[in-house]
């Protein structure tokens, strides 16, 4: 429910840091871990694949960096992206 706010804040944080490299990964809860238990119990609801893409687009819209290499091409990501 706070996905949009998280994406905006993440984009602004990256802008403030102005790093050389930015990477975005998708959370994959591993069975037997506390975060997996949170998801299984319904206490943590992860965005749908479309919601994750929307969150990534929002983060990119709110990023203003001068020299960063961006990658979102891990196997956990639904859409591999990369750019400068």
C-alpha cells in the first residue's frame, strides 16, 4: 500500500546520493526466513508483477543523476533494464 511513496522516496534518495552505479532488485522471499513468514501470513503484501514495474518506473521518474549506470537485470526482475 506504500509502494508509490517508497518508489518516490527511493528515487529522491538516489538523486541526493548521485552515485556512479544504481541497481534495482526484486525481493524474493526465501522459505524459512522471517520475511517469507510475513508474506505467508499476509502481514506483508508484495506488489504484483505489474505493480513492481509501476514502482520501478516511478523510482526512475524521480531519479535525477549526473553520471550513473543503471541496471535492473537480475533474474528476480520481470523486465531487464539497463542504461546510463
